[in-house]
C-alpha cells in the first residue's frame, strides 16, 4: 500500500499537486481551504502551502498572522525562538513584585537614580528608535545615535533592527488583520504584552535592512550583557538590594508597561475598519519613558513629524523633547 502511494505521489499525484497549486494560487481566499482538503493527503496540503508561499510570497508574509491566530494560544506559551523574551518578562515581573514587598518605600537617592534611568531609557527608545531610526524624522551624529541606542537597549527595547522592523510593519498595515500588535485582532492584553513573545519576529532584512549591518551589528552580541547590566545596575553602582530592585526590575517593568500602552490603550478607538489610534491626554504625565507617545493619533496622522503634539494644550503637557 505504501509503495503504491509513493508511486501515486511521484506520478499522477505530482501532476495533481501542480494543478491544485495553480488553482489555489488563482482562487479567492474563501475557496482555498476547499482546494486543500480536496487533495486528500497531508503531502498535498504541504505542497500547496509551499507552492503558494513561493507564488504569493509577500502577501503570505502579511497574512500568516491572521491565518495562524496566535492570540488563541495559551498566554503562557511562547512561540519557538521567543522563549528568551518570555523568560525575561517573567523574571522582571517576579523581581519587581519581590522588590515592592521588601522595599515599598525607597530612599531619595534610589528614586532619583531610577527616574534618571527611566528618562534616558525613554530618550533611547522614543527619540532614537522611533523618531531617528524608524521614521528618520531626526538626524544626529553617529556617536550620539549609538549612545541613545545603548539607552534603548538598557531600557529593554531590544535590538534596533528588531524594534524598527516591527514598527515599520505596524505602520504599513495599521489595525488590519495583518497588524501583529493590534488590539482589534487579539484584544487589549494581546496588543499590550502577549504579541512580544507569541509572534514570529518581523523580517529585519525587509523592514530595516540598513540596521542589519555595519556598526549596528555590535548590538547583536551586546544586547544580552546590556540587559544583565540593566537588571543589576543598582547593585553594581553600590545602591544595595534596594537599588537592585528599584533601579533594575521595577524600573524595567514600569518602562515596559508605559511603552506597551502605546500599542494597546492608544489603539482602542472604536472604528469598524482602519486606523484605531487615538490621543490619550492623561497618560502623558505617567509616561516618563515614552516622551509624548500618548498623542498617538497625531503620530499616525503626521508620521513624518518629529513632534506629536499639535495644539497648545498638547505642547504644554508633553515632555520637552517630544
């Protein structure tokens, strides 16, 4: 029986696979599932998927998130390759809770150093990653750029190419089924946190090719040491265990959630189709690490602008460097 099936797949089966691949690639989306099941074998299904990916290439890359529905996965289950991200998120949250229990009221010195680190981290992520690298609305010399990249990595924002690739993909398909971080697909918590470890990385070579080589390569191997330093900076600088928790994990958790609110909270505008971004004025004073990102509808409307504030009230309530 196995031999006959093998012969069928290498003879008539191959022709049928080719025919189905042709029909599948030219069919409407609603009809494609029917073609797959009509092939009657797992190998046929795999052949169709492979050939369709080759034929439709770019389109398949955009629609794979919609087809896989990763938000339906258990929240505790990261995708392959994102186990490190999930471990990091769990670690800093556990350490932050322990720190708040042991040291609920930190010293003025520790608070000052924590806020200073938060501010510089926000500059790295929002000014450098977002304005300079992703949208190229600002330009500076290489030394300042690398200095700010260090603070962005220190802030837990990851490799510059990865961040920029995700963000450019987001802008190209904002709040559509292909937007991997939209709350319109997976809900608030999906957009807020889960997409970070439950989706495959955006294609850096496609979305951020200029950041995959040259001087930016250094951050490929420097990212992990910088994050370890970021978590332990309080101990390293001699602020004891109070500094370890507040200047490390508590700061990173605060920075993480203030930035994640840009993906979740500021994309909850009730619209049936298209861009759901909105301005959230009251979020500004809490976002020491996001530098004006709460004016998010302004940003989507005027993406080439380096400053999201548009009206006098917005300018008065935004940080000076937005």
